[in-house]
């Protein structure tokens, strides 16, 4: 690996003819395959001699495994292998803490925990054989309530206390008072990422005890590290390639089929394909933490916040996953983008016997935003102030310090974003019934909110979210860029391990290469572990961090090319410019062609690139520069509520967001639209129903996500206030829309109904009940 | 899924006879419910007899001015049929309020009447359920029953029927035509499905192995102004949490005749006969509608998690009756 | 059992199909046509939508035996030698594709809508696509794509009429 050259030659200037540079919106390179059904998702992979793997999962919430008899399963015709914990050579896995066995060992801690694996030549035979595995369980007392988990006599999930993390933030006066005090309790249900492409992959054994795994995931190298741990193999024996990913949203950050498929492949010597069905997918990945929130704000009669106290309790479920980081985000960011001089926050993450929870878009901020935004509305109402004005009054600005004492050292346009959404035109008043033809517009369009008792409400919310990994994490990405002449045309190949999950990072990588090297033809190399880690496709970080690495690698390539040209031409490199296929002197004269300089050689540079460091927060006060960058967004929701039936129709969901620099403006809008839909879904309908630790609705019939009929048209305003610390000034885009959309919808429903509505999703009965 | 056989048949007699040869066979219509339940392991037939190829795909007008809908008529064809749309609009509306276009293109009329409950304990074979495994118990009563029955339930089962179509049909006096062995029989839809009682596993009143051949609707002038209204938790592609089909005839400011049925409140499409009786002869007024709904709902036995449905059904009933009669609120 | 059927215009014969296999499984795993997607396999998402005798259905709920001697068109059969179908092209251009898992089902459903309705209104588009779940896009750009495809197909038809040719089948 090389480091970034200190003296960076200028980027090409005369590239007007190039199409698809940064700031353009070129079409995604995988689009043609995807619309024809020819793009290979993890579930589409196929290999000669391939057989199928399935998982047997725990039907119990907490139980001791007394015995497992695999005999009848193994004796089934067509079955190649049946594996249990005894067959796992290595140790536990886990994203942050290695606390999760690959297969349950002695005890199951949640409903759906993997217990055994079967490989067979037909998926149905494998499923039938799995049912023949005789597992004798002895049920144990379970803890399925987050608050109960912290009581001293609560059943222990891991025997080491159920507290996973407690983050304290103490700032200013420890006994603050204020003329006006508002408080509330808020509950957020368990949301699912509900990506459309189920967990899937193909593990292919080699002849030397190693394995190639093709898998749909978010972070190849974190997977590789854990697989090596579990298999007891060195990294060179465990090679990963990204299969097509059917959406992720945080749900693919933890392992799913990875180790299981590898174990079966190594045991049988055959390629193993594993594909979850939808039901198993609901058990096979972590969910958004349900949260229990207790908030109190104190303010002056002028509306200025004096203090805030907050207690956030995140139910992490049976294994740690990324709960500690979610607790960190919830705590450090959980009071919203407001200036608050005196702060007491306690953010807890606990183990329970509920399904494990971890990363989902918005990561800890989503839950908190429902509480702080409901409280800001309450404060505004008590003061008879406008709900927008009170947020603008207290909103952060550049140069302010947040509740951990960190300086906000780039744009923080809270007031402006709110103003922008407030000033957008409002949708037309409700159509009268006569304007609908019930038969020609069946279903939702006409069949819901057109009766009497329909009232309109408007709600606002604003948020800020950290971008990239925080609290001192060594957050970097690696990019390899190669420039050569192929078929008489300069060609760039860009190679990173960054997971393309649909967001369009591969397009962004192409755009950066075109911009930096002036070359039209940019080939995106398949993502694999043959190049260094890119970090996870999460935390809205890839355009920033992997984008930064690709930019740096391009700069290194440019420097190398000019060095070669300099030697060849005997002109100082600083007096040369790489301009696509030509080398130009600073006077503008073409002095050589790239072909002359490269011949048949390629210039190939790999760069590991980090953003500026972050730091752990102080354990007692929570003070510190925890985050590298903040991204801001605001939403305005307009809803029609049928108060008699409890039905809600979101008629408009408008937003403004600062993205620093829109590398691909169309893709930015796509992120905002999709992210907003997910936030709206949590406010209105999305919840995994868990009673006594058991999941009751693992299907798309019973776990509802918004359809095209639920999603209103959106007005979107994108601001571009460059962050001087980030490549091109970019700011992460993906998460803020998921955070501020839901609270805006909830606020609009509260405004329409006058009800407190302290839980999401808001169900019809919450609106109609007394 | 267990292994099973698949057979196509070309006439009703063969279908019924073939079913009788197997201890555990099922008729396969559109498959939108049965195939799903087989994937979940809830249904484990050893033989599927495909009845979509039977000559039961017509919608024909009958001598009494009504229609006969073949059991194999696809939902999308039913909803698009001009006679149905004109004379029985609630039927078309109910069909279109259900599922999605792709599913309506598969689902059949007969299959729709046989749709099984979406109770989450019924669809999960790892949990007890008296309907699926008689005698195993009903965890729904103390568990998740947010969308389960408020009417006609028993201590053994509080499941609901999820069909939209059946609600409209039962409101409009539909009759189910079945073939039982060698004989044909007509059963009013109000009597076709059973309330759970102590045998929630028995869902219909017809003989095991009976085949639905069609559904007839009588000539019914009141039906021409019928409507279906569905309440659900998202705008489309979701089961009802409450629904209503209704038709009202008004003369001189009085309700002279009416039909009211509710969905998602019971194991059967619930014909609200008490409400109808209460409403006949009453003035067209919100109070009359509310009193009618209340009369029916006195029998409601809601649980903690589904008590909201009582008010919801009452409100949607008042709302739709007001809409149908133009009563001012 | 043996399945004989027509897929994307070609006669296909597959042996050793187990009765429990769905049309979706047969297409994906036995005919090498993985374009139709397996997002839920329970008729809850529309990702597996194919034409069966000209009518869009969820192929995950159709039993393999039910397709004997019938005609199936999958997403792989929508483009031809002239290139992508205007619906496919519009999906790419409008940014209606992100992860792309729902895309094949949406493309088939939108294709069917535009074959039935020349200029669908927005409510008609929404109603027609309500059986196809998408988790990435928030649907806005999908609406854009259907509108664009409708315009282009109308323009194509007009051009065909002017040129006196029968033109592309939608």
C-alpha cells in the first residue's frame, strides 16, 4: 500500500467532452442488467455440483439444549451433511463483540437462533431433513422486557449482567432549572430493514482446504474476519466476493449464511447455495432496536432551551451486534440538532431474549428523534410559538458546540432547512368524494380517507446524523486504481471492496475516476477481498470514505504518470498536466500522448485513506469529539386522518437536506425518497410483533411496508454547503431522510387529531381510542 | 412441504370422485392461499386436484334476474364483469379491495370462500392452534389478537375470515352451489361457513370433499347501489381490520330495506341481521345507523387488543350508510 | 414429472420436476431464467411477476404442474434484438432502479399496464403497481419511469402509424 502523495498534481482541466463526472447524473452501470433480470444477485448464483444448505432454528426463546440427534436427518436420501455446534472448529462471531456462536452451543437465547445445518441436493429435501433433527430442549426463564433486564433478579442472557452499554453525558449545571418544563415517555417498535433480496450466497470449496464465498453483504472484510475466526482459517484461505445485493439498510452488516455455507461446503466438498425465504429472513438478520425513551426539556419563556434530560433504553436482544454503537449514537445525538447548555443523558443498551437488534438506517437517531421532536412541538404549543420557529430559535449553527462539546465546524443549516420546507407550497385541499370513481380507483386510492371526520394535519421535524464511524474507530477505505491503454483507449479500472447495495456507489466511483483522470472509460472491478477493506456500506459513509480513497488513488496514479512523463520528456512533473489521453504542459501545449508515456504498461496504485480521527467520549461526562461529520435534514409532512376509522393518508412529505456536494444529484434524490419512505413506514405501519420473545409476523403479509399507494409525492430541496474537511465537500446522504421523515408524520397526525400518540407505529386504534 | 401428487381434471364428477380416493386431498384453485399455506407447512395434502380447468369459468344470468358465478372464475374477471359492476357493485369493489392485481389474476371465486384465517398462531406450525391442531390450545386469546374476532368467537378459537369478496356476497344473499358426492346442493352463504364453537377445525357446513361449483346472486334491485368499504393498515395489499358491504333502499325518508355485512370481525363473513332488522322502517338519520350498528354489536365480545374494532365497525357502518343514503351528519 | 411449456416464445421441456416446485423455482433453478425474483415466495411482494397466458401473476404461487402447455413470458423475454423495451429503458434513465431486486417484477407489471392503458393517470399507475413492493426508491422514480415509457410508447405508435408499419408490440 502507498500513502497519498503530499504534492498533488492538478486534476485535468480540459475535460468538457467527458460525460459522467462528479456533479453529473450518469446512469448506473448495472442498470441494463437489472432491468433485464440478468444481474446476478446472491440468490441467482449457480455452480456445477452445487447443493443446498438450510438452517434449523430454535423454536424457543431461552432454553438449554439437552441433546441433538441428527441420525434420522442424516439418513434421509439426498442429504450430504448435518452439522451442529460440535462441527464448528473456531470461536464465536459478532460485529463488535464475539458473543454469538455460529450454531447454538448448549443454550438458545432467542426464537430463531440457528441450531443445526443441513446440506442436500434439493432445497426441499434439506428442509424436510432439518425437521427430522431431534433437538431436546429444556426451557429456561427468559427476559423479554428491556427494563426488566436491568433488575438484579432478572434472568441472565449471558451470565455476565444484562447491561451491554451505558453512555453518560453530563454537561453544564447538574441541577438545572427552567421556568417551563415539558416531559414525555415514548416507545418505538421494532422495525425491520425488509430489504427485498433475501440473505443468500454460494460457498465454493477449493482443493486446499480454503473457500470462496460469494455473498450479498455490506462489509466483506468484517465478514472475512469473523468467518476466519469461526473456521479457524487464515484470511488467504477465506476469499469473499460480493454477490448482487438486494438492498441492505443495515440488515446485512452482521453474518447470516456466511459461516454456515462455508462449514457445509468444507464438510461436503461441494459448492453450497443458501437462500433464506422471507420468513427465515425475518429471523436471519438483526432489526432496528425497539426503544423506550424518557425525555424532559426545560426552557425559558422566550423558548430557548435551558436544559435537557433524557434516558434512552435500547433493547439489544440476545446478542450484542452493534448495540454499543447504537447506544453511542442515541446518546450523543439523541437530543437533536439543538443548542442545549445543560445536559444529562443516559443511554442504555441491554441484553434480552428478544431477537438481536443492530444496525438499521438511522442507527440510534431514528428512535430518539421521535422523542425530541415530539417534545419540541409540546414546548412550542405551551409557549404558543410556531413549531418551526422554536426549532429555528434553538437550532445549531456552524461554530456551535453540541452536547458532547464537539465544535460544529462546517455548515449546520438547521434554520434554513426548516424555512425551506415551511415555504414549500402546500398540497391542494382534499378532493371531494364526487371526484373519485370508486370502481376505477379501487383499494387505497379511494377507499380510505374520504369520509366525514377527515382532518388535515401538518408536522415538522429536523435531525442531524453522524456520518462515518465514530468514537475513535479506525475508519478507512482502500482503493486500487489502474490506468492503461486498451484498444487504443485510455481505460481506468477501479477496485474497492465497498459493497454496492443499490445506492449507486459504483456510479460514484466511476464519476470520481473520470473527474480525476479525465478518462471516459472506467471499469468497475468486482468487489472482493483481494483489495484492502473499504469499511462497511453503512453510516452514510461510502461516498465520503471510499470516495475519498478512490480520489486519493487517482491522485497517486496521476502523480505516477506524470513522473514517467517527466523522465521521458525531461520536464518537471509540476509543469505537466494529465488530460485524458494527453500530457499537456502548463503552457497548454500537448507534449506527449498517454500512449507514449504508458506504452503497454499500466499504472496501478492502491491507497488506504482515512478521514480525520474521532475520539472516544469521556466515560463520566460523555464529552469528546465523537464524530467526524454531521448531516442535517428537515421534513414537513401533511396528512389526512380519518378520525373515525383511524386511517392516515400522507398527502405530502417534503424535505430539505444539506448534502455538502451532490456527486450524483439524481442518486441523491433517490436516497432521499427511499429513506423518507422507510421513516414514514415506521411512523405508520412497520413493526415486528414480538410477544414473550416470539416473533409473530415474519412475512410481508403481516409485516407491512409502504406500497406505491402509501407514498405521497415529495418536494425535495437539496443544499450543497461543502464540508471543507471532506473530499469534494461531500456530506453523507443516506440516513437523515429516514430520521426526520417519521417524526414529521407523527407530528402531523398529532396535530390533526389532538392526541398525544407516544408510540410508533401509530395504529388505527391509537387514533380512535378514547 | 411434504411430497404430494398433482392432478388435473376436466369435469366436476371426476374431481369429486378423485378427491374421494385420497385420505388427504385438496382442491387447488388459484393457489394464492393453499400454496402459501403448504409452504408454511400448515396444509400438508398428499394430492392436489386442480379445479381451475373445470368448465366453471362463466358468469351467466339466471332466470330470476340474478347471476351464477362459476367457482373457477378469476377474481379479476369477476371484478371486470359488466353485469357484476352494474348490478352488484359491492362485489366488484370487494374483489378489487383485496390482494394485488397479480393475485387477483390467479385467485378464484370458490377459493376465495375457502380462504383460511391469517391468525399468526394458525400460520406458524411451531405454535399451538386449535384450528390447525385440534386440542392444542389457543394462545391468541392471551397473546396477539389485534386483528382477530369480536363476534361469534369461542374460547377455542378467535380467528377471523380474511375474505373481502365473501362479505359482499353474504350481504347480497349469495347462495353457494356445491357438489357433495353424487348430488348437488345449494347452501345460502350465511349458512356455508361455521362459527368455531368447540370445533374450530371445521370451517364449513358442507360434507368433507364437497366441491364448490359456483355462487349465485339473486335478482336484487337494492344491490345495484351497494358498496364495499375496507379499513386496513396500509393503503393497499393488506387484509382488512374491518370491512362492510351494505345496500339501502329509502322511501319517504325511511329505510325500507337494507343489507349489511361485516368482514374481519368473525370466522364467517358476518351478516348483520340484527342491525338490518333494527334499521328497517327507521328514518334516514345518523342516529338510526348508529343504533342499528349498536344493536348488532351488543353481541360483541372484544378482547383487550381488539376492542378498537367495535368502535371502528360502528363508525365505518355509520359512515357508509350515511354515504349511501346521503344522510347529513 | 415432466413439464412442457412455452417460455419467452421457445418450447421448453423439463424432466424430474417435483410437484411441490413452483413455476418460479422451475424458471430459476431448472430453466436458467433467474430474472424473476424470489423475494417472498408467498405472493406478498410481486418480485416474481411473469405473464402466464398473457396475464401477470405471481409465479411463486403457481404450481409447476399448472403450467403445462401454457405460455409464459418472463422479464428476460421483454427485450428483443432491437434492444431494451421502452419500459426497461425508462426504468434505467429515471433512476427507478436501485438494488434492482424488485425491478423485474415491476418491469413486467408496468409492461402489462402500458399494454392495456396507453396513457395511465397517476392513480392508475399507483393502483396497477400496488402489488409490487420496493424498499429502496420510495416509488417516485418508478412513477417517473412509467410516465416516460408511456410517452415513448405513444410516440412510437404515432411514428409507426405515420410510417404505415405495425411496429413494436407492447
